[in-house]
C-alpha cells in the first residue's frame, strides 16, 4: 500500500503538470492565431471599426462557447473551483466532484475563457483540475473494469490485478490525493512547490497530516519540473512568471525602517480594495440567484451576461489605448516591446501613435499579461505612472464585472496585474515626491501582496509564493507586514474572504476547526440537536425499513435495543438500502429465540471480539460513505449536495413525501424505469456503495459455485477476515449470504435520497439483520455537553453524525447532531441569540 500510495502521488503530479502544459500551450496558440489575423488587418490598413469587430467577435465567440459548455454540459465547472475543493476537503459532498464531464469542461472551458481576453486567469481552475486528477487515481480499478463486460476474462483479469487498489477507494485516502492534486495545480500555476504545499495546508485542506507533507512536496515538485521542461529552462517553471525582479545595478533591495509607513499605506489600500471587492461580488451573486430563479431563465440570462461582459471588455481594451498620452518612443520603451507578439510589433502596438513610437497600454492590454506582470515587477519605471494607474483601475473594474459570470475563471492573474500596476504607480509617486532612492519595484510587489491578502485572506502561502517566485528573500519582512495588515483591514470590511463567501453563497455547510464563537460555551447540546430521532432495531421488518427510507430525509439512524431503548450503534441509509437490494433477510423460524439470542450477543459485545462470523458482516466496510442533502430552504444550486443530511427536520414534522412510490408491476417483476442507474463518474460519489454489491452479485451469477476475493478494510487493525466467501448458502450461526437475484430496486427521490421503489412481495415481511452492518463504534455525547466541546469533537474527528444520549437512564437516544446543527445561523435560530460571529 505504501508503494501504491507513492505511485498515485507521482502520477497525480505528472498528470497535473502535463495538463498545465496543455492548457498553457493551447491558450498561447489561440492568442497567437488571433494576433496574426488582427495584425494582418492592420497591414491592410483596414478601418478601425473592422479591426474592432474582428477582435470583439473572436473574444465573444470564445467566451460564449466556454459558457455554453459550462451551462449545458457541466454547470459546476463555472468559476475557479477552489471553494468546491475546499468544501470537499472539509467533508462536504460536492456532487460529480471528480466526474470526467467536469474535467473535460474545466480544461476546454478554461482554455477558451482565458483566450477570450476576459479579466481572468487559469490558476484557480488548475487547482480543481489537480484535485480531480488526485481523485481519479482512486477510480482506477473500476475504470479499467468498466471497459470490459462483466463475466468476461478481461473483466475478471483487471479486477484481480487491481484488487489491492480498493483500499484507496476510501474517503480518507481519496481526500489525501485530492489535497495533493490541489497543491500540485497551484504550484504549477506559480512555479512555487513550497507555496503550493502551504496553500493546500492553509487554505484548501481542513485536515492535513504530517505524512502528507512529503507526498505533497513531491507532487508539487514534479508538476513544476514538467513546466520547466516545457519552457526549456529550469528557472522558468510556472504559468505566471514573477520575473527576475532585481535592481538595475543588480543589488538586493534595501528596506529601510522609515519606509514602513509607506508599506502600511499600501497594505491598508489593498485591504480596503479587497474587502470592497468581496462585498460587491457577494451582492452580485445573490442578486443573480434572486432575480432569475428558474433554470431556463437563468441560463439565458447568463449567456447574455457573458456576451455583455465580453463586449464591454473588448471595447475598453480596444478604445482606451487610442488616446494620445500612452505613446512613447520605442528606444525609450525598454522591455515593453517584448510584450507584444511579432504580428503586432509593427502595427497593432502603435494604435495611432506616430511611427517609431509604441503604445504602452496597448502593449499591456493586447500583449502577454503574464509578461506584463513580470516587467512591471522588474522595473515599473519602464512605464508612465498614468499607464499603470489606468491599467490597475480598468482591470479592477473588469475583474469585479467578470468574476462570477458563467465561465471557468481564476482570480490570481488579474489580481497580480492590478496589484503590481497600482503598487508600481504608487512607488513611482513616492519616488518623485519623497525620496528618489526608493525602489518602485518593492511597492509593486507589496501591492500584489496586499490585494491578494485582502481578497483571499491567506497569509503564509502568499508570502512564500511571492518570495519564492521572485527569489528575493530580503523582501520577506515587508511582505509579511503588508499581508497581515491587508488581511486585518479586509476582515473589517467584508468579514470573510472570497472563498468563504463563495461557500456561503452556495450554502456549503463549512465548519472551521478550532474556530467557533465564544458564546457556544454557554449553550448545551440539548438546545441544538435534531430530535426526536428516528431509530431502528437490530432486527427490523423490511416493510418498516421501506417506509422509513421513503418518508425520512435523514441519512443516519441510531440502532437501539427495542426493549431497554439502550443505544447500540448507528446504521446509514445507504446500508439499509443495500441490505434490501442484495436480499439479505432472516427467516421467520428464528423469530422469538433468535431475537433473544441476538440481543444477548449484542449487549455482551465488547470491542472487536464481537464481530460476527457472517460474511455479510463485511458489507458495511464496502459501502462507501453516505453523503448528503441540500440545506432545507437554501438557495444552493442543484449540483451542490452537503454532507449534512440530518438538518433541523424532525422525525415527526419533517417527513419527505416527495419520493414517488412506484406501483408494483405485474408478475412481481422489478420496475426498470425507476431503477437507480449507475454512472462510472459517480462510482465514488453519490452511488459508490452500490458498486461493490452489484459487482459481487455479477460474480455470483457467473460463478454459482462460489468465488473468493481479497478484501481490504478501512483499518488494518480491524479483525475482519481476509477473504469473503460470496457463495449463496447458509452457514451455521451466520445470516444468509448475498442473494444472486434482485430482491429490491433502489431509486433516488427528488431530494437525491435513496429509497426502495420496489421489493419482491414475498420479502416485505422478512426480517432484515440491521445489527450485522451497524457501526458499533459510533461517537456519542450527553445532552448536557456544551456546544463548544461537541463542535470541537465533531470537527477534529471529521464526524458526520454525533448521537446525543439522555433520558432517565442516561443511555437513551434523545437526538442526533450533524453538520447543519453546528452552523452559526442554525444555532442562532435555535437559541434566539443573534450575531454570534461578532
């Protein structure tokens, strides 16, 4: 397993680096093609309106094509994807998080949107692409097997070869690879392996273990190394280059103590701009959701919005450089000439400037923006102060207008360009007014740091990225000072950073570890728990379970002693559905004596020694994790499911009757219209728990005499048998093995919950051995525990359900806590207190 884990880490880094190369090369190819065509029009002395129409038309076509891919193929590909990655690593289920459709649209859509000259960058999507690469490694076994029909030799061969990969199909291992992939994508964008690791540690990952450090650093180094191979220079290993960043006399920067008031001014302005940007972005997102509630109207409006933003961007980019003041002599332009492609060098860059002069704004707007960032950082004096002021303000306006439209987009590149432009312009002003020995380059760097911190509210990773990207360790103290001040100012204005606001708008129930309001200590668990709970017995009638699944919205059910009401364990909704679908029943002949014997065994179980001898006992460890429902009454989009399944809906008042109960077809045949159809891309997301059981039944049908397969459980220490005999026969003292026939049909209701749409009539009154698959190690708390302690326990242990015990005996189940119960808004409603965050 150690070797396979390292192999997956290396593969994740290689794939992320290769996709970064593909994205950068294709974007450059499209831009060069458009530049060549517009340069051809300039050579023919076409009228300016024709050139503008060609420029704006090409941008519009690229932007609309990218938007249509997102809206009609993969709606969750819109945006950077970093909030989704962050929520997923926090434990929230994001539907189709690692699907091939999302991956395809994210890559192609990013190429098209970045090539359309919108004020966006490819860095954010690269983080999600890297995360998808990490998650895809855990799907390798089923991906290979899906290429061949079941019962064939090839299918069995690949299943045998990849059987050891089942261990990495668990949530813990998958989230580790997702975290590693996100770090690799970030490092490929900035050429900062250590910065990518710290970004994953500080921003993306909620849980980051010591063992992940070396693996993450290995993946980030591989991804950046591939970029350097592509560029042909080991010192050029990123999509965004921060330049060599050195003074004209090749000396390091001198940071004087008396310059710190100027650093403070830059930090405050960057924090204010970042806070205002976050507030404006949140307002626009909420307005978009409220103004167009229906999906059809929303899609039409989003396409119109993309078209409008693209046309406004093209108009500003084209007509602002036509003014007279951006012109300067080419011999005085320094490295500005290098910003424009060869096709523009003699024509497009002039923009009505006299021959022998270059248009500075046109060189930035139409040239390579990454190179513009590098040149501004290297020497802002190459540009006029007015050029830098206009560049920063125009791009800030366009970024506020663009971020949030229906295209894949990143925020790092435009933020860097805005920060370096405004900071460089401020540095030139300080140099002229205060001291000519001041270096404008340091203020360009601090401007980017302040704006990034004001928008994202990250600290350590930004400092390391800027220092690692520029190679100037001497600037570390000013950068740290600026980042800390900008973050504090941004928090005063908008409260949260952009990614936290995005999760709030999308109604992701994100819970931060070790960060909760102090007033939580004054509330007890009894005040916020969901009660009364829906419970099941260790041995339940199939009819009762069917009704429970249809009429409830919960995904976890406490198992209690039917006589003493003592808490025994917890069973999930998907486990109950799998038991019925697989036909795992007990016969009526055991009814009285077996109940007493089973209850005696359950009550006397102590730790691992009580594991049953039934092979079906292993079923619980092959049913992948349950995931969760939409927040009740929320405005979350359809593709976002949260991990919090048991919200404030109680068992009596919150029954979900939206599931359409299918009528029993003639001759007792299972219906096919409502049967849950599995897609390969969902195998480790919403429907993962059915994959193993259906594959097992396929093998039973192909090998009726029995087949043994190696089983790897989640924990090595669990005393589970190494083999699981799937022979359809009864063993002494064990429950029946898997039935080779379909005993029930599983479907999804309108909320996305699994339920039983049809069951064989002869099994409706059969007994289901719920106790054999329940979790005996479920965490529980007393109803008198403070909310602060329960919150800390829930987040640090990464729980999904926390059972609350109380009653007269103190051991009765009185409620259940899930992620929803710990959200600040929920606690405010339950307790009557407001503004708990302040």
